[in-house]
C-alpha cells in the first residue's frame, strides 16, 4: 500500500544507522569475550546511562548478567573487519581476543577488559536488565571513559570523535561516518 507517496511497510526496526560497538565482558582471561552490538545507545546524561540489547542465547549474555559489568568499545574503520568477525562467531567456540589479535587491557573501574585498539572505551556497570522479547536490555551506568590521546585537539583539549573514523551499521552494511554538515545550534546561529 502507498500512502502520501510513501510505501507502508510492516512494523520493524528502521531507526538507522546505528553505532557499531564491540562489547567486551568477562572477569578472567579465560572467560574474556567480545560481542558485536548495533543495538546500543545513550539513555541519560546525569547520571550517565547507556544500554546494550543482547539475545539471552548469546554467550556474552550470561557473562554480563553474572558480573554486572561490560565495556563498550567504539569501532573505527580499521576495526570493522574484526568487529564483523566477532559478531558472526560465538565465544563458545572461539577465544575472540586470542584469535582476533586484539589486546585485552584491564578496566579501571570494572573487571571486564577494554580493547586496547579501540579509539574509545566506555566502562559500564549494569543497573537493570529488562526482558523485551528477542533481546534483553542491559541499562548501565557509565563509570569511566578512556579515549586515545590523538583524538584530542591540542589547542582546546576537546575530544574530537570525528578523528576516530568511527563506523555505523545500516541494514546489513557498515559505513564510514560522513562529513560534518553543522554543529549543535548551527540552525539558529547568527551569520
């Protein structure tokens, strides 16, 4: 059916693109795992809260539920192939850190490992788990953020995430982020 010049489709997740992140979890080297997630986002500024949604059947689900901790590692262009591999392979069959060549680094506030190669690592402590259907949402407080030194502007000391070459995911494909078209408030700025 077409209505007002637009095709009416069945209900589904069309909020795209989404961030691509590798979520690292586990408390010991033996159980460290990485799950690639595109269902993640910010919930609140104060306190800083974010979420990830994970299928209960996934290997990482129990690791996160048991420890109550995880780290969101942002994915840049160089990490995209590894993020894809971590998303299609199971931690039940693969030790993803060892097989991918990624470097686990102990978090500063949680027992889960950061991925050293990621441009930004966001340490999280689970506050609530909400069963939603195919996925459960882990709502978590951000307890620490680590960012590579080269992402900061030397003059202003401001974090400039555009320097990270982050990627997004949309309907089965990975994309580079595009060029900047404005900044917050640019539509009302005096020219």
